[in-house]
C-alpha cells in the first residue's frame, strides 16, 4: 500500500554550516519545494525502486540483460512485493 506522501521532499538547511552535526541542530524543516540553495533533496525509496524495475525491464528487453542481475540482491524482495 502506497503511503500518501510526496514523491520527493527537501530537507531545509538554511544557516547550517559544513562542520555542524545533524544531531546537534535544534530544529530542521522539510518542504515539498526547494527553499534554499543548500537544501537536500530526498526521493521516496519506493519510487526509486519503481524506476530501477522499469530500467531493468527495458535493459532485459532491449539489450538481453537480466532484470535480476541489474537489481542485485534486492531483486527477489522487489519482485515479490510488486
């Protein structure tokens, strides 16, 4: 079951310095759009898996490759849960 959440979100990091530790931040915020240049984009893992499956299927059809080989160890779990 797909959870009703955005496909991608951004961790807003305005004011965070390179040497700062994440666990020491007093507060972090997320948004559906980039707010600051240094924001970090996160894409849902289930969406990434779907992309990998489509690429693997295309690879198998067009280039004679193996879908299982491309997906590696995750192949069994991914394909069983489709």
